[in-house]
């Protein structure tokens, strides 16, 4: 059961899954903007034109005949504001998930930054930290380190 949960966690935390989830949520929110634009802004104008062509002069009659209300710019603006709020929340969530995902990488990066080289005290060349003898000047490094610590 633990292996299944760890595999599920790995699957969910993949970048592709997060991108897909964000795309679906933003797409749904943008769909509400398009629906509101069509239903609340464009269609009342189209229905008004159709009512005029059909010979309905009074806006009250057109509303009764075509069952059309006034243009609803407020609902359209509300849909845009809802989209922007949802996009902001999704952005903050993705930013937080990316930050959480980068913590293990930062810890691994810090662990890997342990020095792997040192400087020869005689020739000042960069050599392996495990070297006992400098490959450039062939000096014995352990003797040099002991001499340096005695001088201090």
C-alpha cells in the first residue's frame, strides 16, 4: 500500500500533471467568460436586431416576445473578475507547489557542493582533495599541512 501511495504522489507531483490541471481549470474559467460574452452581451444585441426586423418597436414588447432582458454587462464583467481571481489563485498554488518541489533539489544541491579540490601550498595548483602528493610539483602534501599547522 505504501508503494502505491508513493507512486501516486510521484505521478501527481510531475510537472505534466500540474500543467494539465492548471490548463483544465483555466480553460473552464475562460469558458465562462466566453459563455457570458455570448449570452449577456452579444445575444441581446442580436435578438434586438431580430426583433426590429420582425417589426417589434417597443423594447418592452421585444422583451416579452423574445424573452430578452437588457444587455448584462455586469454579469460579463463579473465573469472576467471571476476568471482573474481564479487565475491568480492557480498561479499562487502552482508557485507554492514549484517551491515545494524545489526543496529536495536544493538540499541535494547543497549536499553535492562539498569541496572536491584543494590548493597545493607549494605551487598553488588546484588538486584533488584526497591527494597526498601534488601531481604538478610532486610535493608531499601531508608533510606540508603539518608544517603549516606548526607555524600557526
